[in-house]
C-alpha cells in the first residue's frame, strides 16, 4: 500500500431525516436522527482506508467529549490519526437535514477545524512528505491547506483539492495553481468560471476552462449525472451508474477518497475516476457520512458490472 494523507476537517455530524423540507416558521418532527463521524477530511480518510489505502488523518479536535468520540470512531484498520487536541475549543460539528429524495442541507460549526494552521500542519511534515497522494478540502483555513500542498509538492506527491464548501469569493489563480487536481461540483465550477454547467458536455468545457487557471487536472462532479474532466489536454466524461439513492451526504468525499486510493496505486486518471464514480454511487445507497462508505470488495464487484 502507498500512503494517502488527508489534511482537513473532523466533525461530529448530527443528521435528521425528513419527508420534505419544512416551510419557514414550520415545526416538523424528524423521522430519524443519527450522531456520527463526519467532516470532509475525516470522511475522505475513512473512504481511503476502507477502500484499501494506507491512510493518515491530520487535523484538529477540541478537548471535549465529542473530540474523544471522533477519535474513537477513527480507530480502524488502515487509518493512522495525527490529530491535535485544541484547548478551550469545541470539536467541529455539522448539522445535516436530509429529505426523502436524498438531497441535503448542511450547516457547519468549524470549532477546532477553524484553528488548524500552517505550524500545526508542518509539525506533521513526515506524514505528508512520505505520501503518494495528499487530499485537501475547504473546511479548514486555506493557509493550512497551502502549507500541506507545498510540503506535498516538494516531495513529489499528488495534491487533490476538493473546494468545498465553496470559498466566497472564489480563490484566484495564485491559490488554484497550488493544487495538481481540483474536484469542484457544478456550483463550485460556477464560482470559478461565472457560469454553471448543467450537462456533462458543459462540465467537460468547464473542466477545460478551469485548467487554464493553472491546475493540471480538473474533475467536475455532476451528482447523479456523472463527471467530466480535463487532464493535460485530454478531456472526457462518464455517466454515473444508476443506483437506489437514499442519502447523498459525503458522496463527494467518498469520490475524493477513492480517487486518491486509485491514483496512489498508479492507475490512469480515467481508471481512477471510474473507480471513484462507482464508490461514490454505492455510498449514496446508505445513510450517513463516513459510515456510508463501501469497502474495497463491494466497489471492485460493482466496478466489474459497471465496466
């Protein structure tokens, strides 16, 4: 196995499931409530570990009960924790509402994720420089992500940035060019380019345009429609397999974790994207964030059918 280091957020997720969205001022009763491990960083790291990677989590949690909880949930085969405990700061939290279509609304409270800085990242340089792939997201300060990207690139690692939640204003060329691969969804692509792709063909054009900002590879994810990409002048798109979707929470995180695993194994960008698409599709068939991630055997079997 080759190391995949994730530098990013760690949350406790409080997820409520509803039939439909409530109106303003309306009180509704949740069908179900779940408390689980979340945060885009933790979700991606769990995905990398469950899909066969040698995963390392670099991040921060508070000195509170939720911090103890998330660290215990991160104890799993294939995953090492390099997580700082921050005094007088709460562990990050996400408040998630999901309706019967699988659509969701997420409200974040950054907590310790918001104090992760370049010095804390640099303290884990050995893990980062010893990695084949480094995964980043935008739920921690961008200065921390840029510090990780510099260490990773200097060591020859592949740097993947998931620009979610979307920065407003969107990063300029000086930041975007710090990453080897960027994986925006349609909304995030709109913030980069000014217009939102609505089809795979438009997403392919968007990926091309994003590469003009200095990113080597752009992969635009289009939810249930699939993905489109541009990499070193080569473009393509891929429809997503049809599955019985019940919850799309963390499907994008599963995609990124799977992409990192496939690239760490030396797969081509197209093969890596296909592996990631199948993993993300399977994740939508289960409720929850990190707990929805399929294992390697499930994805390999599904990929064989999909291929």
